[in-house]
C-alpha cells in the first residue's frame, strides 16, 4: 500500500489474468480516500485489526505516533461501504494483551461497524519479533470465535496442501521462503514438494554455510534467514 502505483498495478494484473487479486494490508493506509480508491479493483482485501482501543493498539502493534486506531477503524468502515469485493478482516490475538473480555467487547463493536465478510482469527504460531508474545490455545480461540459470531473463523494452525511440482533450485527456494517468515521443515516440505528428510539435510548445509539459522519456538524447530 506504500507503493504510489498500487492501483495501476492491480488493474494491470487483472488485464493479463483471471486469477483473483488479493491484497493483504495492516490497514494503516486505509485512512486515506486515495488509498481506498486504489484498492477498488482488487477481488479480496485482507486488512488486519488487532486492537480496538488506543492503549491496546500501542501494546500489540507498536504503531508510529501519527497513527490512530479510531481513524483506522473509520477508514475500514468507509472502505467496506465503498468496496464491491470481498473483505476478510484478520485479527492477531496475543495472550494477555488483546484477548481480555473488555477489549474483545470493543473489538466486536468495531467489527460490527466494519461489517467484513469474514473475521479470521490468528495467534502467535511462529517465532515472534517479541519473544515474550504468547499464543492462545485452540479452546480459547474457539470461545472468542463463538463470541464474535458466525463470520468468525480460526485460521491459526491450518493445514496446507502439498506443492504439486518440485522446485528446481531447492536451496534458493528455502532461502527465499525463510526471508519472508520463519518456517518448519514440514512447511517447506509441503510448499516445495520435497521430503522432510531432504529439506532437513539441505537446511543443515545452509546453516553450516551461514545462510540459514535454526530457531526453537515453543518446542518446535523453525528456520529463518
């Protein structure tokens, strides 16, 4: 959304393919009417909203001082009114930060105001930037899903389908994937259509060469670069 030509890019993509265009955004730019117009041609927009009050917004998102969660919520509501595509609101829940009853009530009020097609609930399932950030359990997520209503769904820990084709340069693909986010050997096996043993062997060699790092998070091994 920080690219000044995002609107032209979306329209250009749609001229050359029938594949739906999806845009993921942290919602901060949706306070701008111009940014909202730029997204009009997209098929699906997945904005995030992890907080509904200024205090929780500061804790969970660490925003720039110029950003206001009230303005972001207003921008999301305006975008929903203007946008003809599908709007899937993603909420990242962090234990002890934005999962309390009082805040969830405020969050639900904001969601009703925004009126998205879906509310996707996520939690800290990968190594976070802040090591103290803790995930919610499945039972806790189910209770919140029930509280937020029928549009809510849990996307944390979903199962991926395995890749269909083998990648020619596995090492390059591993580095490229781990630059985007920490991943497990199983994640890489599914996306690259290679055995877990092969992935672990290649990852080990990349670690020896200093191209990859091994991280343990809540008892699970991840790779990152």
